[in-house]
C-alpha cells in the first residue's frame, strides 16, 4: 500500500473534484500524505495559471485544515517547453510549490513559440517525422537538462507524450539528480521491458494514481503489479511502505 499519492488533480486542472474532495478520499483510503499537482502555468486550457495560485492555495489550505491527520503538499505537474529543458515554472514561482513533477502535455505555450514547435509539436506530430533518432535525441537532452536545471521530484508518465527517448541516459540523470521516475497507474506508459531495465539501475520511483476524479486517489494496483513483475525492489519505490518527503522540503531540512 502506498503511504502517499503524489500526483492528483483538482479543480484548477481538469480534475473533477476539489482539493477537499481528494483529501477526504485519501483519508478514507488510509493515506498519510497527498499532493495536489495541478497542470503547469503555461497550459492553454486546464492548467493552474499564475493569477489563480492564491485562490488554489486557499482551497488547499482549507483542505489541510479540515484533515489535519493528512500531510498535504501543494504541487504542480509542469511541462517541458523547450529542447534545452525549460519548464513552465517561471523562476518567481519556483518556491511556491512543495512538489514538482515534470512531463509533457501538447497544448502548452512557451517563452518562445519556436521552442514549443521544436519539441512539443514535434512529438505531437511524430508519426510524420522521418528522423525519429533526431527526435529521440531532442527529447532525451531536454529531459536530462530539466533534471539538472530544476529541483524535480519525479518525471511524470514518462513516455506518454514523448515515447522516443534514451532510457539509459534518462536513468543515469535521474540517479545523478535524485529524481524519481513515476510509476503512473493511469497511463502505465512504461513497458515491462523498460521497467525490467530500470529495475537493474539505482533509480528511485514514485507510485502515483494521476487521479482526475476523487475516487481514483490512491489507486495504483495495476502499476504496482507491473512494477513487481519487472523485478523493481519495493524499497526503491519511495512511497510504498515508507513515507516520501519532497525534495524541496528535504533540502530545507539539511
């Protein structure tokens, strides 16, 4: 059983519930911690925009007050927006969030539109791209750079929106930067073969629901079964039978 779910969406993404409803479900299922991770600040529709942060934080704080037995984390699921590894989390907001996940969603803007075209649109229209090895290199470099550039807790649903990447290099960067690879129950985007490879590395994992409905909070059974089948050691899943503390908070304790 996971002790905490670090990837859930509420009313400031396209989640169907609120932070309060997610928290209620987490307590019902016996979780000790919960992150509300709305989509990043540059998502065109269905994301947490900068002007909404204060309101989202207020909703979050009300949920935490209502359920003091649950440790809640205010988070974001940020997006890659350039081949250099930039994400849609401007510097002035970096310390607003307790948890930062990074992945890719297609309908996102960037600081420069040509950067979005170079990575987001290339992945969106990848079936029309002949040189997939070039795309693989672009994706890999962007993910590696992002891990070194930002304090990221986990790469979210790796492979869903950008399936072309060098897993060996991603794993090495994850080890070097203490970045988890998410085991996402909603998408299950990593194949058994890829998970078998990762099981032989020193990569750490977060097992998450990616819940968009309150009743899905804490549901990770499908992905857990696949991870164990691949031979991933339970102790390397940092929110399974142990409590995960987000990177920003760990660094603050040092």
